[in-house]
């Protein structure tokens, strides 16, 4: 493959690539014109390597751009709150994209929580995966995540019970709620539902046939019901341990599927490592049970990046932010978080036995595979999108290692870091 003469090649040199479970000393080439990673061997033989622009990274880590699978909003914007003027909603999404990429998240699933049916047609079309590849747009939607309203009212969390729905007519109920034209990629990419509701078997199968990931969450499902949902095609668990059945040694519920010993293909699972939603020991237990399925999520809300205070959420409710903790006003009920995915990643490194490279898989390779996008996202293979985070390591006084985002590249163009080319 001979590149066009106007192609602009860039080489990262003197760096360590996060590949599988290792940090591999190796150079990597990519094109800022195509926005994709280049096969360095073919480049060496078919192009003149000296024509590449070389960036010496001084031994720092290069990882694929982070993928966030559950984020409700941030920086004052909420995906579940439509505005009177559609342009205002679009502008809110655009602003969030430019803030979010600064944290290392280059791709994400904007999450809409359980709402009345009138909300979805006003929000979902604006959350679809874009058809353009403009680095200056910032973080990129991979399609919306609809978290409800087809969930169990006994495990609603802060979702308003009045808007929750049962499934009586199969997938037609979901089409009526979300609108049929939205219930497919690139608009909707993932749906969270409770498998103990009626007629979910056929719904799961139909959604999967459309290319939509089915995640199990806000559910009282037994272990047996969870296994059945997985056999029908569910491949993800929404914020494991939160708003799900409490594990018991004789009745493990949803958590038990991580240790399934038969021919069941164990699902991936999102987990919030903010030091509030899940105890560190349970995060370590889950990871040791099924490391290949671990996906870190922030579950961040619109209060991300905002000062402490009381903020309107949806359905007439307010959320109180105090430090990193969010609670529903006048209740002890924990809401989403106000931390970044990077903070969750650093907590995960501290709490588990995972190496840095293995930990990075939970925000890159594993979510990309779960979404069916590996090789395009979450990878440093030739042909993948040139979405990168350049990371340095720091140690605290106790010797704990944390990662710092120094640079972010989107489609082969630096958008965060000194000398950024694209202006966000």
C-alpha cells in the first residue's frame, strides 16, 4: 500500500506501547491525514522513514484513547435533559466533548437515564456516532447508552419510579419509547435492562441482531435469570454491585456469573472505582474472578468539573455534590459520580494486582471488544484510529503509582498538550 504523496506521517519514538498485558518498547507510525495507525514494516519498505515527523516521548507510555461506556454528563451538561432549543442541546454536547477529551477519553457512550418517552426523541438523535472525523470536535460519541426505563423498580437507584416501564409487547415497547428509527446504531449502541421483566428473552435477541449491546443492570435477577440472559445474548453488566442483587453465598445473583464454570461465555462488567460506589476489596475480587471482562466506568454526572453544591438533575429531583460524593437530596442514596475515568483507573491500579498495562486494558481494549469495535478503537494495531493518550508515571510518598495524561491525540492530531495542533 503506497500512501498518497500528501500524506503526513508521524512517528512516536522512545516510548512504551500498552499492548495486551505489557508495556513494549517500540516505535509507532501513524498518519495525520488518514487519522489511522500505519504498519511500520510496510512503511519502512514502501516509504522513506526519514520523511516522518518524529516525536521523542522520553520513555513515556502510549495507550489507545480511553473509552468511557457510562457517563451521564459533565461540566454542567446532562444528556438526559433536553432543552427548548435543539441548538442549545447540540452546543452542550459539543462543549462536553471538548472538555472530556482533556481527561484522556477519546470515545464514549453518552448515557441517558430512565426518562419519560417524550425525552428520547429530543436527545438520542443528537447523541449518535458522528459521520465526520474532525479532531477539533474533541471526544467522539460511539452511540447512546439507554440506561432504562425498562428496569426493576426495586433497584431503581435514583431513577424515578414513575417513568419506569414494563415489557408487555416485546421490542415494540422499546421502539415506542426510544422511537424505532433511533433503536439501532449509530444512534443507540447499548441498552441496560432487567432480564427478570417479562418478554426480555426475545427483546435481548432482537437488540443484538440490530448491533445493539444488551447490558444487565438495575435488576433483581437471580443467578439463573442472569445466566439465561447471557445465553440469549447479553454481554455486559451495568455498574456491577450497584442497583443489583446483593451476592449471597448460596444465591450469588448477577455477580455469580463472573465465576460461571460451564460453557457460558462470561459477560463484561462495568465497575465504578471512585472509592464510594464499590469497596476496593470487591473490585479486586471481581477483577480476579474475571479480569478479561473488567471495564472501568466513571458514571459521571453533570456535576463533574463543578464546585460543591445542589444541582437540578431530572424529573424534579436535585443532587447534592460534596467532594467526590453525589447523593439524592434529603436521602442517603448515592447518585452517579463526579470523578474522571482517569481517577478511576488510578484507584484501580492502587487497589488490585493489575500491572499498568493490564489496568489500561479496562479502559481501552476490553470496552472496544465489548462494543464490537476492537481494531478500530482500543487498539494500537495498524489500521486502527490514531487515538492516543501519552502518559507519565508518578509515585506518591507511599510508593503508589498513578498515571498522568500529558498528551491526547485524536485521529492523528494532537489536541491536548503543549503545542497542540487542533484548537478545541
